[in-house]
C-alpha cells in the first residue's frame, strides 16, 4: 500500500506493507535513524516522534497510520542549522549522556511546550515519564525543559 | 593547584552533544552496509540440558537461510571468557542457562529467519537444575562445568589480627544476614554489532555497541584464530553500558565475525530487549553474613564476614567483582581483627558480571545497615559511630594498607553531608515520632474527629546515611596503564584520541578539557577521533571508574609532551632567557618577560615549517600494587575516594511505598575536571542506586527470567526521584590529571544503603533484603509468582 504524509516539513509518499511499524519505515526507508528502538513495546520512549503535534511511540504505530498525518522526527525539529531551543538547553544543561534517549526526550518535551507553554516541574516530569533514561537521573533534562519554557515565554 | 584553571572544573558542552541532540550520532544499529546479512539465535527452553543432536534438515534449503553457523564453523577458541575460558560461543554440547545460544541462522532478514527456528529439531536430555547458590557447594550438587571439578568460581579469604581474641574482648556481639538481588543494567540501547570481512590480508572489522573494544578484540581474535592486528574493533556511539556491554558484546561480535568470514558478507546481530535481558549478564545477588564484636564506647573490635555471590552459569568477571568485595567488605572502618571469606559459585541462573559498583553496593548495604544497628543499640547517632571507627590519615585498612599520601577525606565527607542535611537532629526527631495507634472508645464505636487517620498520618519521614571508601581503578586486578594520542595541525587545530571508551559518561569531553587546559586552546579547536583498535594503543578496559584518573593522565601526558616541544621552540624563536616562564592560554602563547608572543596557531605554523613532530602518544601507568591471595593482605589500590550519601524518605505505612524526597551526595573525586559531567554522574548514579534500593529486581524461576522487558522490569522514571544535591569535596591527590580521581561508581554504591537506613529511621524496623519494595517494607517478605507468569504467591 501507499502512504502519504508530511515528514519533517516535506510531503512524502512511499509504498509499505500493512505490518510495517512506523519506526521501521522511518529508519529503513527514510534513513532517519535518530528515532531509536529500546523496547518495542512502548515502555521506554526512545522511539518517540511527533504525530500531528502529539508525542507518540513510533514502535506502537503502524506505518499506514501515518497516512495524511504530519510527522516530525528529531531530524526535523531544528530550523535548518539553527537548533531548537530545547536542543540548545539540553546541551548547556548537560542533559545528555549516552544520547540514546535524547531524541525521544526532546520530542516529548517539545510536545509538552507546544501544548503548555508554562509547565510546572510536575508537568515536565509527567510529560517525560514515558521516556526512560538510565544515565542522567533526569535532573538536567528537567532543568533544560524548564529553562526552554522560560526562554520561549520571554520571546512571546 | 586548583586556582587558575581556564577550562578545568568549568561547565563545558559535551564534545559529542550536538550529534546526539540532532539524531545524527550513529549507534551500532544505525550502520548499514551493502550486502549486509542478519542473524538470529537458536535456543532451547531449558536451563540445564545436554544437547545430543541438532537437525537442520528441514530448513537447510530454505530460501531465507543464507548460512547456518555453529560451533563447527569456529576456527579458533570455542570457549572464551574475560578471566576464564568457560563460556562457549555456541553451546553445541550443553546449555547451562536459558540465555545460551546453540547455533545461529544467517540470512537477508530477521523476519524471514525467525519462523524457521522452531523447525530445527534439537534432541536434548534435561539435567538437574541448580538455582540456589547456597546448595552449589553441597557434595551432591550437580556440576555446572564438570571439568572445573566444583561449582566454586573463586574464594577470596582475608585474615587480619586474631578474630577469636577480638570477639572475646568485645562487650557485645551482633550477627545479621542480608541479601541483595539480581538486577539488570537496563542500558536503553539493546546490543548491536556488525562484522565486516576485510579480505584475506586484513581480517575483519567490528563495529558495535561495545564498552571495551580491546577486550572484544582479544576474544574475537581468539575465536577466529587471527592475530590481534587483523581484528579491528571500532566503537559506535554507545547507548549506555554501566559495565554491561563487555562479555556479551565480545561473544556477539565473535558470532558475527565467524559468520562474516564464512559468508564473505557483513553480518549484523541486533537484540530485542527480551533477548538482551535473557542473554546478557547482570549484577551479582549476594548473601551476606556479618558478625561484629564491639565495645560500649562504639569501637568495633572484630568483624567476621562471609559473602556468597551467585555467579550464575559462567565465570565472567566474578573473580574481580568479588575481589573488590573482599577489599571493601568492612567498609571504611579501621578494625583490628577481620576474618572475611568471599565466594562466588556457579548455578544455572543468568550469569553475573561487571556492573557499575562492581561488588561494592552489596557489602555496603550490609555493612552500613550493621553500623546503624550498632549505633542504635549503643544509643549513638549513625554519624557518631562512624566518626569513632572511620578511616583517618594513617588508618590501616582490612587488607593491611596504611592510608596516606592523599587527603583521607572520609570524616570530611561525612561531616559535610551531616551539616548540609541537619542530619543528627532530623534522625533523632524521626525516632521520637510514635506510630499512629487507634484507641477506640469503650462507650461508642463512632470515631471522634481527632481519631480519624488523616492521609498524612500514613506517611512517616526517615533520614539515613551511608559512607564508603573505594579503591580507584583496577588495583591488584591487573596491569593498569592507558594511552592517548594527540596530533596538532599547523593551523593550531588538534586531533585527540584515547584507548579508553566513551560510554556516555562524557569521557571524551573530560579529555578535551584536559588537552584544552594544557595547550591553552579552546575546546572547540580539539577534534576527538573515534575509538578504533587499529589506531589507538590498548589502554585496558573502560571500567573501575578509571577513565579520568588513567586516561586523563595519559591525555595530559600527551598534551604536555607537545607543549614542552613548543615551549622550547618559542624560547629559541623569540630569543627568550632559558628561565623565562612560557604559558599557553586563550589560544595564545605568552612569556613572563615579554607578555603575549604569538597566537597558538602561528606558533604551530613555525613548528611545522621547521619540521617539528607535533604529535605524541601519551602514557599513564598506575603505580604498582600488591596482593597476597592467601591472606588477603596488601596495598590493594594505589589511592582511594570517599563518599557519603544522606537519603531523606517518606514511607507510606499503609502501602509500604518508599518515596525518596532528597538525596544529598557528598563525594571526594579529587579535582573535578568536567563540572557538568561530574554532576551528571551523581544524578545518574544516585538514580540507579535508588532503583536498586527500592524496586529493581530480576527474578527467576528455575533459571528463567520473569522480567524480560521494561513493562515488568521497572527502572526509575522522571517521577520517581525528587531532589538530588551533589556536593564535591575536592581532596588533594598526587595521581591522575591535577589530582582528579574517580566518581562514576561511588555515586551509585551508597544510595540503596542510605535509603534502607532512612526507611529504618522512619519505621523503627530494620529491613535486611533488597529491594525495599512494597511487600518487603510492609510484610518483610518477597512475594513471587508461582512460575514465570504474573501474579503473586509467597
């Protein structure tokens, strides 16, 4: 079958099978390997992407379900060479260690900020509770999201 | 000299951060090659069985099967190991634990191969299964590896003073038994590796999620019967390891390499989470028997310790893991008479090996629980008993080593932790608070307003601490040396590399900071190269929190070698007096007499025009240590670090839930080089330690693991931990770069023990078995499902 969707700002169309997961389509067909697989059952959040602005586990979504949707992966969140404010804050806060959870973490946080520009610490923890990180203990990630929210509020 | 650093100790953005935050960083499974094949593993549903025959007839000619790889295809060593060669690459004779792999199917796609596994006919005879480590050494116990003659992997004795005399002279004796559980590393990236044939003259190249490329190379070369130089191992970005991607990865790399050489095509193996948990090694569960004799004034006179570690089906790192335990089992306390026996044994359980902490979190849980209990019996506070017994300068450890030549900061970290948390006052207050008891009126069954239990009454507050010393680097485990490579280009930009591996901890950033500090160039001028065994000299494994002290020492040495050459050149070129002092800062070179001389770039240009070699291999070798295996006496490690963590918890007495309100982590890692990285180590290590303390556990049923994915194996999420406060006490040290030592493991080893002491402070009852999950806290018992399914039975 053919699926058409908007991927990181560009309209794409590709043939796929009915049993292919969205994560496999992104990684294998579009070579967007920033989307990571950690558990395959929607527990770890490493494969998080944005689907119509919502953070979803791409291991639990069939490729066909992307039809007509807008998909953003970690490769599409920056504005060309200019990093997304979340990406900059992740760097300056030391919110990255091994980096395997980072793409999913950034995307979950960005979904939060687009829905709730002024999140409390609890809101942030809740938003990333589905993204497991074994390295950082989350503290610097939470700080990065908090600072980004403030930065974006000041801009508006 | 902690003053005057320009980069050291500052917050510097990760060297690999930009690639990781944009999704560009390539992890092992992100690599693809033309003609690449995939492999799937053949296992049987047995924990212990003799394999009589394997019949591939039904699938041999299947179009999805490109090749079948088994033990017969191995040109060299069929069994390997980090210490003892007892682990088969393919188990063609016998499986000894459910993760064991009998053979491997190779083809174009995993999906095409998996359905074929059930069509392979395996004839096997089940053998008795040994799961209880306490029964491993029984005379009638089944032998896991009959050729070893016994199920004993290792026995480390330690004898100091006269244990009987010590007990005889003690005022009181306390005996307790503790247990700790099997846990999983739970790196978020599952294992992946690709072997690429390089032609007859070049051997094979391995790219993978490999913690220790040099150990991996040694094993792959032995299996292929190739010289080391013909096996080139390149590390991909590594999605977490924590000690876990060592033996398993070497074996996976060897399997892929055998298949690659047989098929002549690149072969990738990648594991699902279930396979990862099933086959990879884990943290040793321990049974810890402690008997302490002490005086009424708090002084510990004698301690007898017996530790039993379940090594599971293979030796792996058990001998070294348990060696660290024997050195550190008394904790950081000076005790005259010590009698310790640490044993690791084989069982049919999942095998156990290296994991962050490496044989220290288990005895720390026991010894710190014991110290608190003695304090309670003597009417002392936990910090008082530790001040009496804790190491000071000149103290003699259980192994007979005198602590000197560095800041023995044990009492300093303890005091800092107590002052920052108002420890003693809170600890006493919590003890005073009585539990809520319901007193019903005789006249009326109706509760009055003040008799209702408010939700808050269910919550009890507790505070507890744990204290440790930890030997830095490998100690008497083995040769301890590391290399670094530096090459300065004629425009002043710099290549840097080291034989130790970036496992996510930020080692490349730390090394960049060190080179930046020595050469005075900004960190962004330094390009860090990939770790490739074909380029960098062997630096030993990236373990034992030795990255900063050993590799950092090598990087500093390499950078200083080139800087010294440039210093001599500058003096000659600018006709400066021989005793002038040349400094390198702000991308410029300065002299004390003349001020700024030239830019670093211009100096490099002059050097290059004169044909000067601006590259160097730096080397750092640890001083010799020694060890007597019969008595457990010797200078075990060349230096130590000290740490104290205070846990503040809320315990729900109705549900048994432990909530961690705050962990204050005070560590002396020597000089802090990479500020953001160091804080990250504390946040991450404490969080892992908390998971170990309150809920993580891999349980098994006849060797079969129940928790094979993150739905049942739960690790801490963003919502599980509150505040973590890192505090660094930077003690003086003569080893390592500017006296920088170790931090990664100390951050983890203390947390569970501190939490347990806090829970005891809250409840007034002591818990002896990790993890402190709901049923342990509420019922003092671990509930287990009857088999590998869900649902509980006692």
